[in-house]
C-alpha cells in the first residue's frame, strides 16, 4: 500500500512512468472486475481505459483516507454502474430496509445445503453461479462481486459503492438470497432423476 502512495506521489511530481507502474499492477484485477460487472469483453476494455484515464485526471483528489486500490475500484465500479444504468435501466427500485426484513425471514434451502460439493464446484456449477450473479439487479450485483468475488471488506465495499455499511450488509444479504434461490431449483433439478 505504501508503494502505491509513492507511485501516486511520483506521478503528481511529473513522473508518468510511476502511473504506468500502477496501471501494470492493477490492470488485470480491474479488467476482471469489470468483466464480471458488464460481461461484454469489449465494453470491459473501454471501461478499463475510462477507469485509468479518470484515475489519472483525478489523482490530485486522491487522499490517503482509503487505499489506492479501493479508490481505483470505486472509479471502475462507478463506470460500470453508469454503463449498466444506461444500457439496462432498472425498472424496480428496492428499499434496502424492507428487503432486509424480508430476507431475514428466509431460511437456507435444505436442498441447496445438502447439494454435493462436486456439483457445486463443477465447471457447470461455477457457470450457473456466475449466471445467477449476472442476473442480479445492478444494486445487488456490485456488492456481491466486490465482497464475495473480489474479497473487499464491508468497509471497503461501502467506500467503493458510496453507501453505509448497514446498506451494504442489507444489499449483500439480499443478493446472496437471490443467488441461492436461483441456484436451488437448478441443483434440485440436477439431483433428481429425469422423468421419461
């Protein structure tokens, strides 16, 4: 983290090669994140370029309140969310408090819990999980990708998406329930003998 701050400082002092080192360091991670957010490789490439361009232009505004990677992921996530809202505007707005209360009464499906690990971890299983995440409303997809796929802490996710920690917890809880519900029917179908 200290190395990132040194690169930022050197860039602000006019050393563009220092910024290129930051690009080299985070290029792969940011691209993978954007691919998960938008699915389309060419769109992800465009958003990647936009992310680093925005980061370079906004470097003066970067402060040490968060890590450089958190700040960069916030720029990338915002770029992806803006694109997704333009391309696929959500027609339904979710109230996090209400959805959290609803989610609290949902219990894990016994069929999902008892699904054999080899099915869950199969390539087909992974593809179904990715598909279920991709179909989440944007407000939920971003937090589940940042927390469960990228491994950011709740505090970092809250910083990246610009929401409170309780709101992030609520969205994450609801997102996981939606994914679980989506996968439950698939795994029940997968385990049951086909009727002739």
